[in-house]
C-alpha cells in the first residue's frame, strides 16, 4: 500500500486504532495483551508529536472557537486555548473490548467505533475531566497575535469515505478498518444509537455535560467553553485556573440521546454496564453510573493528545522583537516610563511606581506571606479625574497586559456581584465568580464610585473576599460544606480619593498630575516591544544575593541599610522592610538585572523619599 493508511489531521482516530493494534500485536503478554498496556499511551502521542512539531503539522491544525465550531468536522484534530475553570474529577469508560479475536479501543472517543458484541471481554479505564473556558479578562490584542486560523483541506478520498456507507465483513482489509467510518458513529437507526450510548463514558461525565448546557446562553453572548478529556497525565500537571493549549480530537454529538418509552434507560444502562465489571467493583462504581438524559444541545468536547501550559510570552507576536540585552532593556524602560508618565499627567513618580507594580508577581509563600506582591493605591482621585486619568490608565493596561479586569466599586456592586466561586453540588459544577482569574491577571478597582449606603450580608462578605485577596493572595472557594483557599497571583491597583479603608494596599501614593494629556495611540510596534519588555522582565530569575562590594561582606550591606532605616524611622515594621526589598528587586528587574546593586538600592531610597514628601 502506498502512503499512510490514516491522516493525522482529518482522521486522527485512524492513527489511534492503528497504533493500538500494533501495540497489542507486539505485546509480550499473549494471554492478555491489553491488560499489559493498562490504558497507558502506546505510542500514539509520539506519533502526533512528530506530525505536529517535526513535520510542521501544527500550522495546519484549526483553532476551536465560537466561529470555527460551525465548520470544523467532528473527529478531526483541533487546538483549543482556555483556562481550567473546573475539574470535576475522573471518568470511567470502556477503553478496550474484544471483537471476536481482535482487541479494539475506544480511547480518545465518546462512542465506540463499532457495536460491541454481547458479553465480550472488556477493560475499564479512567480519564480526567476539565471544564475549560475563555480566560477571564482576555484582552482583544491577544486575538491579533494568536496563531492564524486555518481551514484544513481534506483529501477527496477521505471525503468520499466520509460520505459513503460501507459494510465490513470478516475478509475486509485490516488497513481499511483503521480508516474512520462515519456509518459507525452517525447511523440513524435506533439500535445503532442505543449501542453507541452504551459505550459512552459512564460516570460524572454525562451529568456534567447536562449541567454544561447552562453555558448555552454564555455561548450566544460571545463566550465559548469546552469539555476537555485528559489521558495519561499526572494530577500535578494541570491545576485550576491555569491557562493551557490543548491539541486533540474534537467530538460533538448533534443527536442527543433519547430516553426510552418506559423511562428505564438509566437502570437498563446500569445493569448492562455492571455485567462487564468484576463483582468487587460493582458497588464501587454504581454511584457513578447516574446518567442525566438531556434532550437539548450537546457541548463541544476535546480528547486531549498533547497539552502545554501557556505563559505571557506565548501570547506575544514573535516577529521583530529585540534581544534581551541590558542596553536594549534600558532604552525600552525609558520609553515605557515616558508613556506611563504622559498617561498620568506627567507625574513621573507615579509612573515609576506603576512600572514596579506592573512587573510584580507572586514568587511563592513563606508561611502565609505572598512573596513578591506589590499592590498599589493611588489616592487623590475624584469621579471626574478618574473618568479622565483612570480611563486612560485602564486603556494602557489593557493594551500592555494579556489579562486585565476593571471593577467600578460601588455599594450596589458589592451587594449584588458574585465574587466567590461556588460549587453547585446538584449539578456537580463549579460556578465561576469574578475573582476566579488566571494567574498574572491585573485587577483595577475604582473606589471613586463609592457613595454612602448600607452593605447587606452579601456585600460585607464581598468586602472580606477582596481584602483577603489583597493581603494573602488567595481566593476562598465555597464548596458548600467547606471552604477551600486557592492560591492567586493578581496585581491589584486601587484608585481612590483618600487611602482605601476597604483594601489596604502594600503602598499608598498620592497622585499629583501636572496636566491632562490627550494621549495619542501608541503604534503597534511600540506596544509589541513594551509587552515583550514587561513579560521578559517578569520572567527573569532573580537572585537574592546582592552584587555589592562592601568590606564587611555582601549581606552585611543590606543589614546595615536596614538598621540605618529603622534608626531614622522608628515606625518601620517588618512589612515596610519587606516592601523595600520587594521594590529593590522589581527595580533591578526593570533594568534587566537579576540581582541587587547598591545603585538600585539608592534609587529605591530616593523614590521612597519623594513619596513620603507627598504624604
């Protein structure tokens, strides 16, 4: 036979089945070759890695989104980018079954490729379920720098095979059996649909998919969620609120399963599946086989072959970006500071503090202290000045950072907004709140909208959640019977008239503009360079050992400086000293330097002197 018997792009399931059959044939356990595999990868992932990254196949894979959903064909290879919004757990499914003397697999599918013989030998495997959604606060420029959308061109032979309904017999070519046959998944006969339903995954999956139908209204409003099914990855590889790109097989059943006339479909299904389970496991999985039959639209699903965590650099345009050399970074720093200063009415001090704020991120936790946080409270804003400077500042942040949100804080907002993510135990779904954000998201809170009013109990709880996020960089999730604190990395900027009593920021700076400048729109090239600068400086690995030459030693320099500062100002506490060290680290990173020098320490002291003169 000339050429490949499958197409990784248009017929990925053919590759899955062919590699599975080869692995079974090559197994050393002749008595039970599938049990030896144990549901693990049998080489199919390496096959797709070679196609995607060595044969330039990645550029041919379409991106699954709200627009492409209308023309992407089911059971083809797609890419999906999104945030892990919920992690319902694991799902039990029939991974392999014996058809006569031949083992077949249902891995990476929702339905079996062919009817399963009655009382045949089968293997139950598990896969993880992830509910993914567009990243909250994702700014529009990300779409401009995203991989270009492609419409795959399937070959005519494959299209013909898709349209034809062929029947296989015992003498059919084994290579042809690996070509995807639409008859096995789209036949309209009642018996075929019942057989397919039997081989669908049976656990929390169907219940989850029914609860996901609530997302239909969000889809119509511009949002797009996807159920991603994960295979062969450790639990620690994927975490809640991480941003990932998934490459896998897209499935979508346009014909929902119908209940039978007697209404006993669920119990018939449980009885049939239990026949294939060992007696010791029937009771264990009985509770998992509760199926909610829905007569509405299904949800897009993706069976993941390859996944990778996305960082800020992955959202940047790779063309015409400079090299991270010190003199290059220094020049970009000055141009960005000039831009921020113009936005802030030529307040150069505020611009420098804002730059440090934009470079901050949580490096880790020491006890309950979030190391690296640097929240900023700019005071002196009124509702009028906020509509001018605050609006320009929000636009600038939106153009510079991939994820950002602006919250006009008011009594009405606090009393009504859903900030806390909460688990709905009836649907088994985590209902997202406003504070469920991706790591590295910027949150601008405008307190100038606050007026006299009464907070209800919900409003008081929202205030507590915001304060908790600012102080500890954690968000409390409500699981009804218990609360769970999830780590966060959110940059918080507060605009207020006086020092915020609701949100105690790490640093308070009075805003002193000299004039109002109507800012001209920055060029695309300038924005790309500034985005690259912020992402590169934040990603540098910082050393805690200062590079300063002192006779008494390196660390002694900082100790002497701290003692001198406390002698001058008796009110300094450990939080102030920690903030000074954080500022010194961020200032060093802003110059592309990965360790502290005496020059940068002096710059921090001068900045603090200018700030205190305003207080």
